[in-house]
C-alpha cells in the first residue's frame, strides 16, 4: 500500500500544490485513525491499514520537498538532516504515550486512535497554514 501511495500520490503531488497534498494526506490519515475503533472485521482492518499506508506514504513523500522549499540554499542538507532527526525524535514518545492512553482507558484503544488521528490532522494544518510564508510566489502568467 505504501508503494502505491508513494507512486500514485507522488504523481499527483507533482501536478498540484505539495502543501495541499500534505494536508489532504494528513486529514485522510487522521480520518482513518478515527475510523479504526469502529471496525471489527479482519477485512475492515486490512482495508483501513491499506488506506493508512497509502496516505501516510503520501504525507511522507511531500515532507522532504516542503523542507527543501523552506530551506533552499547551501545549508539544505544540514537542515534536512536536522528536520528528519526531529521527525525521528518526535516519534519516540508515541508508543509509550499510546500505552498510557490505552492503560488509562482500561485496555481500550479508542482514546489512543483519537489522539493519534488528531495529531496527524494538526500536522497537516500546521504545514498548510503556519508555513504559508515559506511558499514561493506563484509564477507569473505567460499571458501577462
């Protein structure tokens, strides 16, 4: 599913605004996370897992392009490394925090899925709205 998401959504991201693609992928991933507690069949879980793979791959492929656009210049490699290191360090508290939510709910995964879905959606909104100042100006129309 991630290979399909990387290839298919990569082609779409090339044709449209990568910030919009990142937002759409984050919102879709968040929606899938919110839908997980509602599904109780193997087919449903497999389908949602495939959708999560597609949209998380789409978000992951837009991320380096957005960082490159923000930090264009001779320090791009260093900034990409720092950003991806922050991405990895940010992922470290995920499993322990999920365990806290699951244990506090008596073994129920609903709260963990909801928090994860909310954080993924928030990431998309931050990239779309807060990083607006980093976007390059749209190209001038050839008709002008």
